[in-house]
């Protein structure tokens, strides 16, 4: 069996997937956008777990393209997988870094035992990547991931109709 891959419009903090992915920054200590929404909905336990990750595994911060799982605090999912997208506005324009976010998040999801994973459009907000590029890289990377065999569902949860259209087009084409 391989996972179903779909795109919906919605708020990822309301997702009941086993794991949701957070478009974080290297500090793992919160920010704006989807990161801010996830921390606000999860409550202080998530920040506490992120601080522990910083103290133990990543004292210098989580590098671009990496992913790390924590619990989910008050969120309806079980895990939050934090990944750091490349920042286009700072010249981080290598698609391989963006692809690594999706690939490494799926690897981390499978490692903790998640069967369903919800992704936002990593790097398509403050970090300035074009939605259509994020959609293409996300879809091609997820389709090629070996972890799909261990998952039931990968859902892209998009915050605007425009981004949803980008992802629907990518799913139809790639
Ligand atoms: N559910 C789903 N998608 C959302 C939600 C939500 N609740 N809120 C926003 N989005 P961004 P980035 C969309 O800026 O570009 C943060 O400050 C948003 O519309 O959240 O990777 C971090 O701490 C956009 O399409 O992430 C970093 O510093 C997408 O999520 C930096 O922003 C990603 O936008 C990361 O920038």
C-alpha cells in the first residue's frame, strides 16, 4: 500500500493527522506565520520541547532542510515535525534544500510511527518562494519518498485558494 496524497484548503492547526509539519526557523523558538499559529494553538509545552531539542540535539539551531519531531502540546495531532525551509529573500534558492524539508519530514514521520502527515507550503510565506515552485518541489519529493509505503495519507493544507490551486495543478502534472 502507498499513501494517498491530497491537497485541501485549511488551517493546519486543526488537522487531525498523526503529525503536522511546522515551517519553523533555525531557532525552533517560534515566529510568525504557520509557526506562530502552531505554537499559539499547542501552548507552552511545545515551546518547552523545542527548547529541549535545542539544548540536546541542535544547540546551534536546526539547519535548513533538516526536520525534527516533538510532541504536540494541546494540538489535536500527536507530533509536530519542525523543518526549516530555505529563505529565498536571503538568497537561499536551491530547490534541493526545499526538497530536503519534505523528504526529511517524511523520514521523521515514519521514524516516530505516524501514519498520516499534514504539510503547509513550507517557504511560501515569509521566506518568499513562489507558491507554484513550492508545490512542484513538494509534490515531486513526496511522490518519490520511500516512506510512502509506511504511511496512509499525506495531506497538503493550504492557507489560500491561490496556493491550493498551485498544489492541485502540481498533483495533476507530477
Ligand atoms: N495553516 C496552514 N498554513 C498556514 C497557516 C496555518 N494556520 N498560517 C500560515 N500558513 P510562513 P515560511 C501558510 O511564513 O515561508 C515564521 O515566522 C502561509 O500562508 O508561515 O517557511 C517562521 O518562524 C504560507 O503559505 O513560513 C520562520 O521565521 C505558508 O503557511 C518563517 O516564518 C508558509 O508561510 C518561515 O517562513
